[in-house]
């Protein structure tokens, strides 16, 4: 299982400490905040993941600076990321974001629509379909947390039979990673539990 350190609102010094402790995968939500960090830490062997909502006018920077994108949720974004990815960098690893709880405040496709978007991503030349990502509705109940993750995991296992590159189930954050692990996540996105509360 991959531990993705969510480093948004963390400074370069904190990321260096986490890297020195053995972490190699870091997640950022905002391109404007991430770019100077990536530049400042370019000598380190960090794998950068973009995990925030994607504005179409930010796709070029995301395609240039990141190895992974977990939040692809519409066709236009997928096509732009592929068109703007330099082939010399290798394919951009992509997770399709699913909106499990259909919350208007969250990005993502409905579970029933994610197969179409996965099919599109799999055909684009500079993208590699790697998995599914979701941020379920907040809950303090373990059973409710597990139920949402179970639905995503079931869809993931169906899709993995069709797409051989599909190997990543990106689910679980600081407040629900135990439930995600119980339902078979392959990657957890942990911020405050690693770095402490943001200020």
C-alpha cells in the first residue's frame, strides 16, 4: 500500500523532513502552491501527485509538473492533459475521480458513469489509466465509511478485469483511512495525521 503525504499548505522544510523520514509520494491540491515547492525540491526523488479539483486553464502546468493525477472527472480535462503532456516525460498516471455521495460540493463522476471516462482515458496517448479515487461524504461511523469504500472497490475490481494497467484504488484520508484499508485500498492520502493540523 502507498502512503501519499498530502503536503498542501505545508512548507518546503516540512516536506524535506517527511522525505528524510522515508516518504517519497507527495500530494498537492493547488497548482499555484505546488509549482514553487516542486522547483525548490527538484533535486529530491519525489513523485508528485495532483489530487485537487482541476480547472481547465491549469491542465498544462499539471501535465508538466506531476507524475500522477487522481482527480480526472471529465472528458475535456482528460483530453487536455494528454495533449499537453510532453511524451518525453512518459505517460501521466491517471485516476478517475468518482463522486460516491453525489455531493454538489465535490468533484467526480457518478459511479455509473466512470466506466465511460475510464474507457476514454485508456485510449489517450499520453495518459495511463491507473485507478479510481473517491472522497466519500464525511461520517464518524466506521460502518458508513466502509459502505462507501466497498462500492468503489467493487467497481474497481470489475474494471481491473478489463484494463490491465488498473492497479490503484485511491481512497482513505486522515479521518477514515482505517475503513479504506479494511475495504482494500492500495493508496491512502494522509495530511493532518502526518503533518499536524493546518494553520
